[in-house]
C-alpha cells in the first residue's frame, strides 16, 4: 500500500479547506507541482489561515519552521501524509 492509498481523501480535504479561504478555487485547475500561493493568489494572512484550517481539521500540527517546506500542493500532501502516518 502506498502513502497515497493510505490517505485517498487527503487531497480533497486539503482543497476543501483551501476553498474556505478562496472559494473561487477549482480543484481540477490546481497543479501539484506549482507554488500553491501563486496559483490561488493567497496573501500571507490567507496562507496562515489555510494552514491553521488544515491543522484544526486534520489534527496535524504544522510548526512555523515547516511553512517554507510547503510551497506546492505536492509538498503539502507529502508532508501531511508523513505526519498522518
């Protein structure tokens, strides 16, 4: 079983959280390999609210020191999969 198989709903959950901050986001238009903030045009406060939403909804603590590692959707999903085990 791959990491993606263990958490098949993770991408959908992350996008649902993102849509609470940026309702205009279309899941099928997001690219996993491009910086997420640029794709969705999130300012620093929106980005922080997005990460807080992930932390609260998924129960994953994201220390501020890790924020720089979460540039793309792929980065974020890999990080969350590792945290969720």
